[in-house]
């Protein structure tokens, strides 16, 4: 390292000029001498290079190049002599001299063995003697050529004499040739233009003639066939064709409509099929040749095979409604009929891609294959062909898989070896889609063992198979979901019967005791208390059932006010405090947020908190602990469900201000298997007759819907059974700049809708009467009707300024109404059809999801207002539209 660092430093050395005491004459003497030496040393190699370039035939020309390198190195040392006169870079100078020494030594070493070879070269005297011998030989050859010219002249004379006799004979032959050529041209034209293959073989089964159609079938040039046998040109089809030709030559009888198969250079690796008719050709002299007419039927055979496969697949798909059985039966049909191995990657209910079924034609490979199936494409591997096929919903055909493609799609770690070890040579990947739903992908692969490649016919067949498989798979999944829903329904009804009957038992029992027996006052108070408690339990069960009914019908309404979550949490805790104290459960609160104001329904939000606390108390053992936290934070979109059809308030933007409520308990926890279904309707972790905890399993589902109506989210976490659980609620936080409008300064009272003609359509009488009263108070002229048919009649006879319509209505819904309005088919007498067609329209509906909003706007409405109606919002939109 020190040597390397010293190499580029002058160190303590002094320039070489000091050795000459900087005497000008001496310095110039050395300067000019070294410069001219260097110039000469650089010129000599150029001369040598030019010499070697011009005389590439010289032996040992490399020694000249070595000498040139040696001379260049010597010249460089003289350049350094000039340099070091002023710059003491002696390390560089020394290294250059060392390199010069090395080149010099190599030259000297290489020169020693070269001397004997150089001495072995001919001397000038020897070369002179060889030239004299060559000259003598040339003179001898000139004499011989003179004699040959004499003989040639004699032969030319004889040829001229014979030519005259041959010309006449030649003219006669030319005439015969022209006649035969005319016949041959006609025959060749007929044969070559025939759309089928035609060939003629001699008695040795050598090609005598064939047309271009057959040459194209064989994949070989037409001229290459002449004089060659089938075995020489087409070993892949020679066996059965040669045997048929020999039979024709032996029996001298035709052999018609014979099928032949094999591979040809026209399509290497592809099994092809032909329909051939063989016939004998009898020639003069007793010779018999063989001819054949050939038609390719490969595609026809493939279509027949495809139809057989489709028939087998269709039969297999209807034998079961079990997803695993369907796919297993299908893979066993596809392998080896269409593939060497086959994969089914199916989306699980959780949305992850799982390799549900696979099959390989080779048992040892299949055993190895089964160990590789955990290497399914990860969601992050967006370039994986299976994921790309699913995303694009287009099949992928790779007729020939190359190594570069395998390297490109290989995933990290062990999976990178899988595409290589499977020896795939041709690949088909098809999306499985049914009823506009992506179910997964089907992968079909041919390996090196099959010696063929997929083509477009295979792709067409595979697409048909994938379509049928997707329909069968979708039917199986729908059947499973129907069975599961039916099972859940039965379990729920059983639980409902139990939960409804259980409180009735003490109610009826104590009521009968109070009616028929004389009991003391403490017992009476106890009986009344028990009856009251169980009646409240039944009321809660009935309320939950009614809430679920409203949710499913989209009729669950909220009374929107400003809500202080601290007060809501405190009130909910007071409601459950006695139940917690009965089990010696401590409830702690941590209000970390400075403010807790949200817009919402105070009763419904308290219902959610009460439900979470009740569950925590129910599932926490005696002596446990429950903590309720209220804290602020930015709620990102990852915690939300923007596609929820029941959402009332807009979804929070990413990083929007929000308030978070957490209920943390030390109870029995939630199993990982049940956690994804914790907020589903009618689902309970334990619905057996031996369960320890009662309830219908509706509380959390109702809580989720209420929170989503408020534009928030609710989530559950649990490390596992007996490890407690955490429920987290996010709600949009009211802006600090928000002020309640004063009683005399509301938007409703400040906006004047005087003279505005409003056509109101809603099948709900209460909503219709409320909106009519609201708008008429602001001066609007409201025409209220209960159906879309009535609305069309009004539009046909008058011209309102704005249309407000419900979506869900009997007979004709809001979508059909707006379509008829926008079609321009309504022609009222008071205005043009275009004015009716372009009337501003507002959709007023309980369908509050983002997808509903998009569908409503696409149908032709300008605005979408969710029920329950905020009067200020409705008035503001009316003001902007008109």
C-alpha cells in the first residue's frame, strides 16, 4: 500500500537536473539526446508494425512486434529521463525501467528458441536453385502444350465433319422434345397447382416427382427430394408410409384412405396427421412405380380430440359440486391429454392466491412437484405471468419457453429453481372468470418429455376448458356459500330460539309464583327484579333483530347532532358498571385526545360503545381488566372501507384528522380462524349447545354498520385465544373551525327558493310530506308524487325546474325514471323535449355506498344525497343547481 502511495509522490527527492548543477549546456545535451533517442525508438516500432502488416506471410512475425514493444519501452525510459530533469518522479521512472527490463527479458528469452527455426529457412542460394529447376519445368510444359494444340486442331476438324450429321438428328430430337415438354408442362401444372400433396416413387422407393404442396407439408425444398427415400428425408414418418408403399409395389393394387402420422421438418416436435391414398404406376418394360395423394388432417384430428376432451371434461364437471373434487377430476383429464402438468391457482375467501390442485403425468416428478407447490406467485411479484394473466383477463400462450423468460419470471429464494426443474418448454396460462368475477388461473405446461409445442388450436381448446371450469368452480363456490349460509341460518335460528326462550323461563316462572302463591316482600322484589332484567334482555334481542332488519333494507336512520365522545364513553361505562363490578372487572379510561367532537347520532354511537364494553365484560373472566382509550390521530385510507354500501358520510381522505376509540380487554380473545368473520351477521365463535356465552352474534355486525354510516371504520385484533382482544373505532373528527350555525342564521332560513318548481318522487309518505313542507317553507312550488309513473305523467304535462327522485321504488325505480327522462322521448306542450331531457336531477336515496353513487351519477343524475336528509345539504345543492 505504501509502495502504491509513493508511486504518485515525488517525496523528498530532488530533480535530476540538480545532478547536472543546472548547467544549461549539460542539461540541453541530455535533453536533446534523450528526446531524439525516444523519437527514434518510437519511429522504429512504427516501421516494424508497417512491415508486419504488409508481410503477413512472414514466419515468426510476432517477434518483430515483440521487438517493437521492447523498443517502445526503451523510448519511454528516455522520455522519463527528460521528465525527471525537472520532476523527481523516480518511482514512475523506476517502474517504467522495470517494465522495459521485463519486455527485454521476454524478447531475449523468446529469441533463443527462434534461432534454430530461423536457421532452418532456405538460403538465397537454395532459393536460386529452386527457381532454375522451376524454369526448366516450364519450358518442358510449353513443348507439351504445342503438341496438344496440334492434336486439338485435328480434333476440331473431325468434329466439324460430325456436326453436320448430328445437326439433322438433333432437329428431329428437338421436335420430339418440344412435344413431350408440352405434355409434361400440362402434367406438371396440374400436379403443382393441386391443393393436395402428390408424389411418385421408383421401385427403390426414391422420390421421382412430387408437387410443391407435398414439399411444403414435408418442410423441405422441392429439389432436395429428388433421388432420396422417405427414410432419408423424413425418418419421423417413414415407418408406416414405407410399409404401405412396399405393399402397393408388391401387390400392384391401390391402398386407399390410409391414415399416417409423424413429425416433419415443417413443424418439428409437432405430431401431424395425413390421409393418404396409394396406387401403382405401370411403366413400359414391366416396371412398376408407386404414387400417392396426400391430404393433411392434423387440425381435423385435433378438433376431434378437442371435442372428445371437452365431452370428457363436461361429464367430469357435473359429477360433483365440491371444489376440490371438480378440480382434481379435471386435472386428471387434462394430464396427459393436453398437458404434462397442470396447476389451478384459486383465490381464497380472504383474497390470497392458493395453489388448490396440481397434477403431473410422471409419478416421481409428481412427488417432487407436490413439495414445490408452496412457491405460488407472491402478490409483490407483479411480473409473474400468472398474476399478469389474472389482472389482464387475457390468456397467455408461450409456444416456446426460453431461458431468458424463465430468468425474468423466477421469484427469489428457492422458487427460482422451480421453473427450471419443471423442464417446461411450452406454456398456457388462462384466467378463470365467471359472472364477471375473477376466480384464479389455470396453468397448462408441456415439458421436454412431450416433444411438442402448444399452438393456437390448443389455446382455443384451453380457453373453452377454462370457461367451463370457471363456471363449474363458481357453481361449486356458490353451492358452498349457499350451504354455509343455510348452516349459519339454522344455527342462528337455534340460537335465537334459545335466547328468546331463556328469558321467558324465569319471567313466566316467577309470574306464576306471584299469581298463585303468597310470598314475602323480599322474595316479591327479587322476583320483580328478575322479571325486569329478563324482559330487558328480550327487549335488547328484539332491538338487535329490528336493527338488522333496518340495515338489510337500507332503512337504518341516524339523528345527526354534534357528539362529545367523552360524554358518550362515560355514559356507556355507567350503563355496564354494575355488570363489571359483579365480576370484579376494573374499567380504566384514558382520554388522550384534547377534543372529542364528531358529527353523528349520539344514541347509536353510545350503542356501539355499550356493545363493545358488554362483549368485553362478557368474555373477560372475573378479576380482569378493561381499558377504554380516546385519542386523536390521522386516519389513512388503509383503515377504511370505501366500497361499503351503507356508508353515510364521505370516506376520510388519507391522513384526515380523526378520533380513535380503543376497547382493550384481558378476556378469552379471538381465534385466528374466526377473526375475519367477527363482524359478520349471524356468526358466533361458538354456536354449539355447550357454549358458555349467550347472545345472537348481531351486536358487532350492527356496530360495524353504524360506524360505517358515520364514515368511520371498526377493526378487531387479538393475539389468540385466552390472550385478550382490542377493538378500535375510527371516526372523522369535527374541524376546530366548525361552528354550529346560530338559530337565526341557518342555511335553510337564508336561502330563498321562491318560484322554484320542484318535482318530488318518493314512495315513502313520511319522507315525501317532510320534504314538501321543507321546500314550500322556502317558497318552492312542489309537486309531490309517490311513483315514477306519476312523475312521467307530470313531466309530460308541465315543466318543473328540478327533479328530486328516490332510487328504490316499486314497479319503476329511479334508474329507469332518469333513463326515460334523458332519452328525450317526453314532449310536454309547455316546453321542448330538449328542456325536459336536460332537467337538473337529484337522487335522494338510502343507497349510500361509493359504488351506488358512481352508478347513480352514470345513470344521469347530477347529485347524490343520502338519507336521512340533511336539510342544509339539500337546500345548498338546490341553490347551486338552479
